[in-house]
C-alpha cells in the first residue's frame, strides 16, 4: 500500500502538481471550502435557515462588534433577519456544491448514455441525437439553462415552486451541459466499435446494451472524467449566476449566488458585509476551481507532453 | 461556392424552424394560455371565444404555421404580465440592449486584439506576464461578480459613476439613445466593461496564442531572411494570418454578448431585453420568453451564417476547395 | 586570388540548456568565392543548417555564436547589431528554405511578396519594383509570369513554388545565397530542374552559393567544392572531384561507400556501424573515433584535430597531406 502511494507520489502527475504553486494553493482553498460545506452543521453557529433559531434583534450586527441589543458577537456580522453571515455562507456553499455536483452528474449520465447510443447504434437515432446536440450548441449554456428553468417552472404548481427550485435548477443546468459528454463519447465509441473485443462480444451473443455498458464504457471514460472536472467549475458558476439573477436557488434555500443577490440590496445602505463575504467566498471558489481546472487541462493534454 | 452558401442557408433555416417549434410548444403546452389571459372571472362563452380567436381548436400543424406566419409579420402575441403586445415591448427595450452590446463588443475587440498582439510580440516582458495573469482572473470570474465589484468600487466608494439605469435618453424616431447625453454616456461605462470584459480576455488570449503560432511558421522566418523589418513582419504578415481564425471565433462570441447582456442588465437594472427576459422567467410570462428565444435565435443563426461566409471570403485557400470544408 | 565572398573562420555555435552547453557547430572554417557553389553535406544533426543560420544571423535563441568570425565581402557580420544585420539579410545574403509550401505566406499574392522585398532593399518606385518582380519571375522560368503576379502560393505546383522562392531570394541581388535543403521536399523529377536553375542563375550573376544538403547526388550534380560535416565539426573540405572519388577522412570514405552513386560497381552498400553521436554525448577527442576503422589511441584523447593541424583537407591524423 505504501509502495503504491510512494509510486504515485513520484509520478509525473503529482510532480507537476507539486511544482505548480498555483495548483497547490487552489487545491487547498477548494479543500477548505468543501470541508466547510460538508461539515457545516458542525461548525456553523446555527442553521440560519431554520426560523426557530433566529433572533430578529440580532439583525444588522457588524462583523466582530458586539450587537447593540443582545451583545452577541458575530464574526462576519448578521443580515436583516439576524442570520449569522458566517453560517449562511457555510450553508449556502452546501447548496452551491450540491447543485453543481448533481448537475454535472446528471449531464454526465445523460451525455454518456446518448453518446454511447449514438455511436454504437448509429443510424437514424445517432443522427437525430447529434443534430439536436448541434442545434443546442448554437446557444450559450446559460441561456439554455435559463429557458429550461423557466419552462419547468411553468409546469410546477405555484405553491411547490420554492421547494422544487433546487431540483429544477439541477435539471436545467444538467440539460444544458450534456452535449460535450455526448460528443466525446460518441467519437470514442465509433473508434472502439470496430475493435476486436467488441466483435468478439457480439459473436458471443451479448446484447447491445450489455456491450455498450460493460465493454465500451470503461474504455471511453478517461476523457469524460477530464471534461467532468472542468464542467464542475462551470456548473458552479452557472448556478451562482442563475441564483443571482433570481432564477435559481430561492431565498429559503439560498446558494452563494442568492446570498449575493440579497446582499446587493444592502450595498447602498451601508451593511456591506452582507454582500462582501458571500462574494469573496464565491470569488475564492470560482478562481480556485478554475485554476485547478486549467492546470488539469494542461497536465492531461497529450499534445503538450 | 454557391452550393456552399445554399447549404449553409438551408441549415440555418432548419435550425430556426426547430427553435420556432420549441417556442411554439412553449406557448401551447406550458400552463394554460386561456387561464393566463382571462384571469379568475371568466365565463364559458369567454373561454370559447378566446379559444377560437387564438385558433386553439385547430389541428397542431395549422397552429404552428399560423404561429410562424404571425411571428414573421412581427406579431408575437400578448404578454401575460403586462397585457401589451410583446412586439412593442421588445421594440421599446431593444435599443438599450443593442447600444450596450455594441459598445461592449467594440471595446472587447479593440482592446482584446491590441493586448493580444502586444503580449505575443513582447512575450517575455513583465507587462506581458502581468496582463496574462490578470486575464486568467478575468476568465474565471462570473460576470455578475465583476459587475458588483465595479459598482462597489466606482459607485459606492468613489461615487464617480452611476450604479443603475441608463441615464437620460434622447428619442430619435423609434429609437431611444443614451449616446447623446452625458449621464447616458456615464451610465454606459460600468455596464459595458462588465459585459465586455469576459469577451475581451477571451479575444486577447486567442489572438495571442494564434499569433505565437503564426510567428513560428516558416514563412515568417523566410520573411525575416529576406530582411523585412519587424513592423512589416508583425503587422503585414503575421497579423493577417492571425486574424483569419480569430474572426470566426470572435464572431461567434459576439453573438453571445446579446445573451450575456441578460446578466449585466440585471446587475445594473439596465432597461433592455435581457432584463425583460429575466422578469419574464420569474413571472412565467410565456409569450415574452418564447419571443425572446426566437429573437435570439435569429441573431445567433444570422451571425453564425455571416461569419461562415466571411471566413470563406477572406481565406483564399477555402475559395479553391469548393465548399468541402466543414466549419 | 580574389577575396572570397564568404569567409568563415573557426565558427562556434553554442546552445545553453538546463543540463549542459551543447555545441552544434565547432571550429568550422570555410570559404566561398564568387560564382562558386560550396556544398555542405552531412547527416541530420551534423550542424549544416546551424552553420547556414549563423551566417545569415537567424539563429533561434538561446542558440548563439560563441566564437570565431564570419566575414562577408571583407566585412565582419557576426557581431553586427540586429538592425544592421537585418539590412544585410535579403540584400547581401539570400536564403532558400526546404519547403516551398510553408515558406510562402498563403494569404499574400506572390507578386506582393516579391515587390515588398525589392522595395525594402532597392531605392525604386513601386512601379519599378513591380517590373522587377515580373522580371524575376520570368527569369526563374514561370510561364505566363505577368498573369501569375496576382496568384497565391497554393495555386502553384511544388516545383514552381520553389522557383518563386528562389526568385524571392535573388530579387534584391545578394552576393551570397544559402540554400538549405532546397530540393528535399520536391519530386525527384523536379529536383534536377531546380538544381539546374540555381546553377545557371548563380553563374550568370556571380553569386556565391552555400548549398546545404544530405543528398550526395545533389552535391555531385551542382557543387564545385564540398565540405563534409560530422557532429558539428568539419571532417573534410575539397573539390567535389577530390572528395567524391578520393576521400581522405574515414567518415567520408564510409559515406561514399554507402551511397549508391559513388558505389558504382560494388554489389552491396556498406553501412557505417553505429550512428552519429548526440550533441550532449559527444565522444572525447575525434568525434568519429568510436565508429572509425582506423582509430588509434591518439584519436581518443586529442581534442579533435582540425583540418589545418593535419595540414590537409581532412580533419584526421591519418589523412594524407593534400595540396
């Protein structure tokens, strides 16, 4: 076991990581932020979105200064409802990361499946799938996500809209992102399809689904994983943007984007901390994930080797 | 050449028809248009009358055709939220978006190309490295965050520039412009930087990498071997060859400026079609959503088409291979 | 004897790398007189192109001239400023590269490319320059030259393109032309034409030519004298007749034995065992000694005998004293 770790430590991949200060720093930042989100219930002072824990008198406290009424000190201040900003950030990140990860997972499953089918089965089905992909690609992903969100919202009964918002958001972002997975997988499938092990499996009488799943899939996964990592960075930003615009996570279950939207309302009245800290957190998250993604892309790019 | 043009135009029309179908389906199936338009107190007779008026009792293809026919003539239905024809709402707000997009686009291209060429020619200087690092940040930051930071810095702290709205506008015929007033121009500054920054960094990095690639080519070496000056080599030979692939990608990017305007308009409360679209989504105002979709599609598809044809016209090598190249 | 057009003395080019300083050209000395074609021959990596690039001042950094001198028409040129060297390029030294397709800017008509070069170096009006460009095309044998001034490079065949490249190299009337593998990228049938063209034009104008190639056939066809390079050093230098029929340096001997044209009569081509060493793994003493059939102890330790030290035309302890 230790021998395996030692070998991995010496590998090119880890070497270039250790020698790239940006990558190391970004990695740690991401790690800290993710831990914050995961362990939020443990390290937050309270669940800011549970109304029972709120004390309105705590509202508008400045960071690190004792509150005029209750004397409590909040590290990052509180918002208008008395919510501890530090806690809202932690819980907000949970939503941001949850939506981002789920959306990418969804896009990956959908895209890979469609890509496998389009590549292996080909014919009319394949052409239709790829044409749809092409049409969708003419438009920026954010626009597609917004549209899908709007349409799905139209189908949801009004009283359920806030609750369903997160799931609709995941659906929207996922649907806007499947195309790149499908394209890559289709290309790889077309290549694998003609190889001997596939012919052998066919002769052995395996079903098309079985072949696609157990034989071809493992061989086309590596570029998929690269795309997934980079997609994650984008998904987080898309989610933040949508939530900021008001067509994403609602104030009852806010993500970092929603928090920024709320904070913007207080910018001119002087409570700068309600905006600044969530914004800074999103900044750190977006930058680090992007830098990591950039570094990953460079390292895994076969042309630069 | 002609065959290629015809094929591209045909493809564009197909895409538009598909989008039209999506838009139409939205109209037809999302929510109940009757309910949305008539509100609570309605009689059976009202419903029936509206149904016939909207043609909802006709078969699907007929409705689709009528929808398209109306759209082409500029009739996009009536907004659920405002009760006014969508077409006039859009016409009111379009100039705001177009002015913003134009200023951002021009800024992005001019600054982007200039910086790209500079960082390619002087690639080892301090300035180049600094610019490249800053550009990495420009690409990673979400647009709305940039907008907010700019507002914080220039409006709240320094109080130099306005943080929302268009300032005073002057009406010229059907168009309302902000170019002719001081407050209008001031109001344009922060939003256009916000909108154009992402595009600018993309263009800059693209121009730089293309130019570096071109400068490695043999014909550049040969030009130097003939004793041509740096200025001639860089601007006559290298730049021309760099711009050819840059134009395609840039053109496509510019189309998306119109879409990204949605974000900027929201941050700055800029009264354009982007803000209109967001409000429409929040209120599930289907006619506005669908119309915006169609408008955007026409723009995108149109720009894609023009860029493709432009590329064809510029690169003499493509003209020889009659339309066999894939975009 | 008239002064040579190009005179290279003890040229040394270095490339500093992370691990060591590589030396792709070491102690090269040669002369080229007017109207004379000097072939520079050797395997890939022997330093031939580097020598040519050094002469015209187009070494890619971090490669740089670290020693020796290059004299053109009596004036030193290896220590000139960038700007002054630029003015010499094209005007006094012309260069022809290997691949005519990539040598020409695909987006500019060739008439333009000719005119701009002429205008850069000769004080002519645009009209006059265009006329010159037309003449240049006609001289290199492009049929219907007047119509082809507006054509783009991709509209020419490979051989025609190389003619255009030659026209470009000669249009400002340089006294020296460096041709780096000018026929390697061309069809065999076209190679002979290009060689003949180069020979004719240079004889007519009295231009000196450095013809760099790995193809002995081209040397035999075109060159008056030939320099053989090995691992960055000059192995042998003499007239084509001497070197091809009676080589002195063991490497040249081996080279001739492995070339179809010189082997005449022999049934099998003999290969030199081993391969040319990499620049970062140069043997001590004579660079060829690990592969040399005549190797002696002296060859291993002495830091490479130069041609002059041997008193002959080959850099080998065993070469006979040649005139």
